């Protein structure tokens, strides 16, 4: 996680929540009390972002806060286990609690769902990859969580690669012409991928020498036909209609990549709570 990019995002989240101050906490505590609390998993989950995100939130809020016992990214955690311990000024712990919890609940949810998909295709060569269907403002974090769960990242942004989709093809007129234009304009270091939904389009891609072919919303028999037709001449991505019931059958067709939008747009947040764990005492 690049903290240069991350810190601006986290500061924005803290500003949103704190605004002009925490009326409740500042009314109850003088600012001289110290204590400690733990983030505790209330369900089995895959950890993501405890050290890289939650601890960073607390550090940015107050340099006196100390985080320890942090679950490692990708670690399998049982219900009841401690994910992170934070100690220091009581006011700062309480003020950072919600931002840190919101983020790790979201990230652990994505990592946990991703791991379920990854485990579903074990033994197949297919890798599970994410999409750009992310929460605005959270893409850096959500794609990081996918990696914590054992998945891989597709494009981070539109500038990362050429992906010629159905609307590009419809507006341009043909795959061949869209590929010709892309090759003429894109840097030589950029890979070209084309989305297809028929075997005729797959054949057109092969005739153009497209290096990555996306098979979009094809059923399993058609996927098998497309994989046989491509015969190793391009990297193959399957997309569309992927869920935990279908992903294994899709992987068994021999595709190289399976992109799953649900990893980031539909992952349920994990149930994680903050429990007070140490007596409040005045600073020495």
C-alpha cells in the first residue's frame, strides 16, 4: 500500500467524520485519560487492512496512539479473535474508531469473499481477478483487499490498458478497425484486450492477433468451444454470469482469468467490533 497516496484518502475520511469536533467524546473526557481497546472479529474472516489501513488511521489522527497485535493481511481469523489492539489517549481512540472500523469491515469483507472464489477454483489454472466496479473513492483500498484475499487485479484505471468493449466495437464498426486504431495510437508497452460475445468475434480477434480475448456472458459449452478455438494463441478471460455457483464450471473450461465484479460491488462487510480492554487512567 502506497502511503503517499493512502494518507490523503484517510485524512479526507477523518475530516468528514470529525468535522468541527467530537462533541460527545470531548464532553466526557478531558483529553488526559489513557486506555486501550481491541478490534475483535465477530465472524470468521480473512484479514485485510489492519496494519496498512486501520493503524494508519489512528497514527494520522494522533501520533501518541500505538497499535499492536495486528492480524496480517490474508490471515484467516476465527470469530472472537483480536484483529488489532490500540492504546493511547482515550479521546483519540474513540474519535478514530468509526473511520477505522468502517474501512476494515469493508476490506475484510472483500478479502473474505475473494478467498471464497479463489478456493472454489483450486486445482484449475484460472486466476480470480477484480474489475473497475469499485466504490468511488475506495478503489485503491478495495483492489488491495482483493489481493489480500488471494485474487489479482485487472486494470486499476482506464489508463492502464486497452480494453475494447462492445460499445467501442459498435461505435467503431468492427473489431478489426478498433484494434487497428488502438495499435496506431496506444504506446507499444500497452496490451490490447477485446471483449467478445460470439465465436465469430473470437475468430476476428485471432485474425487480428489480439493478445487477450475476453469471453463475455458465454455459457459453459460456448466457453469450451472458444477455448478450443483460441488454442493457446491468446490469454483468455471469462466475464459475466460469474457467481459462487458457476465459477468452478467456468474455471474448468480452461480459461486463464475469471473477472468477478461482485468482489468489490457486492461483498458484505464483515462484523468487527471495538471492545474496550483496558482501564482508563490519567496520563502520568
